[in-house]
């Protein structure tokens, strides 16, 4: 008797292509990050390619030689390649040209990140925000996606909507849906502002947990509040904001909010769509900037965790978020050597609970 299995068990095979025009760019970091994103999206990575070129080809991004090399690999590979992930934001015509050249579905960095958000959205607000981001992404590429002779597919990575819904590929319907989603999200934003005002009436200070994706933000919320909010060792494991009351001792409390993770080159569609989520950081009295200190590999552009810190700080600055920030170096249990801490920094491990009590005292001192 044939074994029955869910389509969720079937993983699409993919190849990853990292491209850059700058020799100083850390290609290995780009490949590593894109690989983590692909794994989070449920893809099976077969091979990674990269190319450093003087100028991006307007038609295909890649140079002719690399284009032909990858075409040969796909044709001769023992495993069938379903998807090619390009670590670059593609135009609709570039997506169509690459699809025609290789005969596989093409997903760029933006589409991949949005797809991950689509898989992870749980609340009604998150689902609406993701759908809006998807629609805004698809609309200018619609004719090219529809003209790929079905190779782009109607399912799998790049085509999943939040929940069980599928992406719509009709221009008129998409435009109407975008307007409807904007109105629904605006209503939710107004409700959020009412809730925020109610929290403000309580007089309790607000603390936002922010940081690069997978730094351990949700685990920190659990460690501080003794909750059991979902946390996983994946990029963007949680997408919805979660607020809990934090006891600081001697009758002192704060409202602690976990926010969505940051990433380099965060698609502008998601910055816009998740503006209400990021408002929690902008509205906070204190920010806990969580950093994975175990990412201490040196690259051409600096130490990895320092690069991640800069991405987060730059985005916080763009939101005019408070300068009252504590750097919380997490994953101390993975360190191989001591860390020299500066003022406004502390070292913890959410896994072993090392430094958690000290962090609570630091939060109290910054708020009261």
C-alpha cells in the first residue's frame, strides 16, 4: 500500500545565488544569511553560487558566463531543482528572463522574506500586514509572473499567502484588495493606539525588546517574565508583538513587549506593513537591544554581531526610537573567551538564566 504523506512534508529543492558589485562585501555572510532564510522557508538547499561583478546586468543581473554555468548545473543535476533564490531584489523582467533561462521558479530576497512572514503570521493583524506586503510586491511584477509559462507555479515558496489563502494574480482584484487591506490595518492601528493609551494610563513604563532576527528576543521575554511564549532557533520565529507585565521588585512593574526581528536590507514593503509593530519600539521608554554575542566571526566588514547591531541601531534611529537603550549580549553559554563590557551593556544567557536577575536590576535602575 502506498505511503500517504502531506504536501507539507515535500520540500522544494533550491539553489542559492549571491551577487555583489563590491569586492569588500562579505559573500560568505550573504550566502550564510540567505541559506538560513531558505531553510526557514522550508527549502532544501542543493548548491550555492556567487558572483562579484562590476555592474549588474540589466536583463538578468548575472553575467553571461555565470548564467550559462547555472543553466548547465540545473540541467545536469541529479536532483530536480525547483527554485532559484537570488540574494538581490529583482525587477519583474529580470525575474521572467531568469525563469526563461533556467526553467525554474525564481524568488528574490524580498520575496523569500515575505514568504517566511506569510508562513509565520498567526494573528489577524499579522496576516493582514503580510498580505498587504505580498500584494505590493506582486503588483508591479504581475505581468512578468503571469508570463512565465506556469513555471513560477501556483504553490510553494513565493506563492503562499497567510493561512490557507493563495496569492491572487489578477491586477484589478489586487488593487482592490490593497485598498481594503490598508483600511483594515488602519482600523487595527487605531485600536492599538487606544490600547496603548490605556497602558499609558496605568503609569507603567514601557520596555521594548528589539534585535536582529534569531538573537533570542522571545527567549528573553520568557526568561524575564517566566512565561512560555513560542521561541525557536529560526529567522523570524515570531512575528506578532507580545506584551507582558514585568515585575521589577518592591511593587515596581513595567510593560515588556517583544517585537519582530530585524535583518539587513529589510524589504521596505515589510517596514511599511509592520509599522504598527515597530511603533512599539518607537514608543518605548527603554529598549533592550538583544545581540547574539556568539556570532564573533570576523569578516571583511567587521565582526558579525557588530554588523547585526548596526543594522538594528540604524533602523531604530530611523524610527526615532528612544536613545535609552541597553545592549543585552545573549548566548553567553556559547562564548569561548571573556567579553569586555562597556557602559550600557550586559551579558546574559537565556538558556542557563545567567545574568537575568542582574538585567532586571538594570532595567529597574533605568526606569525608576
